C-alpha cells in the first residue's frame, strides 16, 4: 500500500489515515518518514517486528507475544505490515478509545480468527503475556494470578462461560469494561 517509489506518503493513504486516526497530517508524514528509514521496502516482516518488539522487553521473552500482536495487526494476512496497518495499529493501541483498544485486544485473543474467544485461546495469550513479565515481578503477583494458567482461569471466570464456552467480541468488550480487574488481566504494563 502507499506510494513506495517516492519518498512521500500517498494522498489517498494520508486522507484515509487522517479520517481513521487522531493523528494530524504532519504527524502522519513524520511517522511515514521514520517508517521508510526503518523499512525501506515499505513493509515490516514478522521477524523485523519481533526484533523491534523485543527491544521494548529486553529482560523478557517477547517473541511469542510479538507474533500474536503481529498477527492481529496484519489485517490483510499477507505476512507483512505496511505503513497503513502500522499506523492504524499504533493509533488503536496508544491513542484510540477504550472500545477500540478492546476491539484490538479481542483480535489478539481470537487466535484462530473465527470471531470467538475460547478458554484455550485465553490461556495461549496469557502464556505469551506471562513471558513478558520479569521473574522478580512474577514473584510479587497475587497468588490467584501468579501463573499463566491462574491468570487465564481468573480472566475466563469474568465471562461466566463453561470450560467449552466461547465469547463473542461484544461480550468480551462488555466483560472487560464492566470489570477493572479483567482489564488488568489482559495486559502487562512494565513497572516503570
């Protein structure tokens, strides 16, 4: 996507991103210039994304989580992120509305992309999140969430589904928005 031959973002993508994000034209152009410097091909591969992501978690195993994040951002499933996918993802995860962030979180947890989340998918993502948490921080977690399995069980309990139940996007968003503790369980915020 975009005008990768010249050094400028195409007018079409620029207008589309101005409408779908809160970024200004100047911010989008600056992001594009930086993106092109980092990714001269105009695309980020999964391996490049994992490498970039791991820099944010130098003391953790970020690869599994980065793979899931990449999958959720790669909206056209071509195995790369283009500039538009990158900016929409950046917007959604950093400056977007809470519901937008939860829509993204749902796509992260919906590992098989079938429109529902199962307990096994919750466990898979909780396991990936857990790999981000340094060992010394794990020791400080409450007893009912100090393993990936316990965290997954606790999160799943908020949706009031059986072991083989499934949660649709609307149920997921409502369940998390109705319970601050559930919101805490779907993410990892490194201690500053």
